[in-house]
C-alpha cells in the first residue's frame, strides 16, 4: 500500500481518537443483548452515514454500510459484532454498565468502535478519490448466541459480491500495541448439547425395579467424552464439557426425569461435520442398559474460524504499516467459538487478535464482569481494519501469497 495512504489512515484515526474513546465508553455504559441492539444500531448508523457511507438496516438490528462504486473493482467486507453479554459489570470505571446484569464483557464495544474508526478513515479516502474499490461494513448483531447473527446476514445476501472479509477480536492476553495473527484455524467449532433422560423412577431400595436414571445420567457425563476419544481422530481436538447436570430432589428417590447439558468444541472442520451423528449414537448406546430413554437436542453452533493464508498475509502487511515489525505476534488456536466462521464458509478472509492489555498491568479474561481494556487498542484496531481493506484493493496480488 502506498505510504501516503497509510499515513492518511493514521492521521484520520488520530484526529478522531477522542470521539472514538467517547463512543466506546457510551456503548460500554449502555450494553444491549443479542437481537436487541437498537440503541447501538442507531448510534452506529448515524455516525457512518454522516461519514458518507450508504447505510442499510437489517432486521431487527445491525448496520450494513457501503462506500465506493456499486459495481466493478474488488469488494472487501469488514465485520464487527455489536451485542453484549448477560453478565454483571463489576468494573470500577465511570463508564460502567448502567444496565443491570448486562455488560460488554467480550469487548464488542471495542470491536464496534474500531470499525467506526476504520469507516471514518476509509470515508475520507473515498472523498479524496483514493479508494479504487468498494468496502462494506457489517455491524453484526447477536454473535453471543447460537446460531448467531452471521448466518442471518449471509442468508439475507449481505455477503453477495464480496471478495474478502476481515474482522478483529479483543485479546486481553496480548499487550496493547501488538496484534496476534495466525494462518489456518484460529478458533474451534462450538456446539451445544442437551440430553434429556426419562425412566420409570422409584425407590432407591429397589433400583432393579426402576430405570436408574441418575446412574445413567452419570454414565453419560463420564462416558461420552471417553467414547469420543476412541471414535474420533484425537488430532481433531474434540472437547465435551458439561455445564448442567440436573436430576432428582430427594436422596431416597430415583427420579423419572433428568438433564445434562454442555458444549462440544472441535478444532477440525471435517470432524465437526461428523461429530453430531457419532454423539447421538453413543448416547443411546450408553443409556440403553439402564432402562431409560434419551432425547438428544444438538445445536450446531459455529464452524471453526479458518484464516485464509492470503488474507492473513494482507493483515500482516496492515499490521506492519500500522505498528512496525514488532507489532505482530503469533497466537495459538483457541477452543472458543466465533460465528465469523460462517462468513469464511463463503468467502476467504481472516480475523486478527487485538491486544488490549496494558503492558505490565493486570490480565483480564473475556466473558468476565471485570474485563477492562486499554483504550489505545481502539485506534490500532481501526488502522489495521482500514489498512487490510485498502491493501486488498490496491495490492490484490498480496492476497494470493502465503502468510
């Protein structure tokens, strides 16, 4: 990318740095849950439209915005998720959440604000006639629920005509001023599973005359992971972890109903396509000897995020332009789920990890109510997003190489 364009992006993001921090704090103080992000939608739509973008409002929430020619030339998408979590904000900051039990505990307020910053920079490039292609912004609702808002935006056609897509995710394990990159799988597939057991029930003194549902439930929780370790390639990284185990209300009564629920996470996309059928078969085989029946509710949530090597190379160039060679760091594959993977089922792209930890400061964890971020990360995220979009347009050959 020409040096003067990289400098222009940096200048615009710096010019709006104070406004972007104010926007992030506003979003943090007024978080909204999945599919209910109405206020966030309005704020974002007004700001990017004022910057010259053509705005579309999907239903019920979210913002899609375009700039550049309607046809011809490369078309690049940038995505940020806008929803918050049902978590109590316990951070001691003036912009603490004002909504009881709801917080931006995954950093989506930073994602959204960084994309607004990229929009301001790319809007100014377009105004100067230096954006020879089209960019689409996807301010996506409902990333924190399954199957998530990405599938709806794809189904509604908002990825049509797009050649490449980029996104970011906060990483509180990486210092601000550094960006984590990885070619190939970045996250895992993440599914939800519920197993409902039913039996005759009875007295604990006569288990041979009942379907011992509680014992069967315990078998499911312990034996299903063991079965998968032998039925599936261990390199697929299948992990079943239970969050709910529920049955009975008295110590001397075998209940007639019970529930176990949890998540299934899989590192490999091929194994993901095979896993549900194996799990269903295994559960029925496990409970059959105990005289109970199982109903398995399996929700396929998100595929792995698999970064295309060419797209990752474009990100690496954008990071170098924004931060120099010291700004890039390698990150491992995570067992976390991210519905950005749905976009990558249709077009090549990549996600980067945005460092949010103050150097020498505390390390926080995502999805926790005390999450705090170093707000200098906002401008960095904006510059890398804008740089990746522009680099894809002005240097498309870079995306055909390897990272």
